[in-house]
C-alpha cells in the first residue's frame, strides 16, 4: 500500500513538472487568450448578477506603443531588464518598510506578476507564492524579457473586464495601442496597482500626480528595439 502511494505521488510530481514545462514552452510562441484571473472575474460577475464583461485582444509587442513597456517598468519594476525574475534590492526595501510600520506595498516583479497571471490564481498563501517563484524561474529561462513583457502587457488587468494593452487603448482612449502617447502610457501604468479602483479613462488628481511621476522616471529607462516597422 505504501509503495503504491509512493508511486502515485511520484507520477503526480512528474506530471506536474512535465505539464508545467510544456505549458511554458507552448506559451513561448502561442498567444495567451485566457488566464485564470479572467475566468475568476467572469465567475464573480455572474455570481453578482452583473453583465458579463471580458474585453481582450492579443497583439504582438511591436504593435504596441513603444512607451508602454517603458511606462510599466517605470511604475512597477525599474530593474526588470537587469534582474533574473526577482528584485532582491526592492524586496529588502519592502521588508524594511513593513518592519518600520509603513504602508503595505508589494514587491513583485513584472516576471512574477506574469507568472501569476498566466499560470496561477490570486492569493497570498505560501503554496501559491512557491508556485509563482517556480514559474517565474521557468519563464525567465525559457521566454526571455521581451516575451515576458509581451505576455504581461496582453494579460494584465487594466480595468473592469478589460485585459491587455489593446483593449484598454480602445475602451479608454478610442484608438489602438500603437497610437498611445507617452502620457497615455504613463496614465495606464499609474492604474496598475489597483485597476479596479483607479481608471485611466477618468483619472483622479492622485492619478494625474502619479502619471507625472512615472513620466519623469521613464526618461531613465530604455525602450525595447522594434523587430518590424509598426
């Protein structure tokens, strides 16, 4: 009986690692059309009796404004291009702030957020955090920075029922993502800590202040080179 349980556990482990690596390999080239968070949000809308909203359209990174990756790096992860998935400098700052009783803020990198968005569910349990770290290592090794940024900007929640750069560009600004201006991109990035609370369509004075700060920080971050002409 014990041997059977051991064999069963061994197969479960092998299936998990094999399946997770295969999924990461597939998404290295294939668009991510649906994520766990999208499914969760749709289920919440149905359970609350709300109209089902899911606006999402996948586009390549080269079809987005060159300022959008710069804006989200300035806002969310300024060492994205130099770290290997985990920003230990920022993490140490967050831990020090928590010890001193300052306002809580997250320390997740864009790579960690992408791993969570595509493969996992929202939450703060140690199991989910451990899985997030595992998938972060995988996508850093297999995808590389440009692909991580492309998936992030296509799958991140940017409003109520709005996911990704193209959807938010059309819903909040009335034109495609490639046409987003530098201020537009900074305003979108300013909402990302809480896109259900903050809006890039109707920004509050606080959001406009964050937009200005992000635009100032964008001057020190490089753009991704274009592979094709937009």
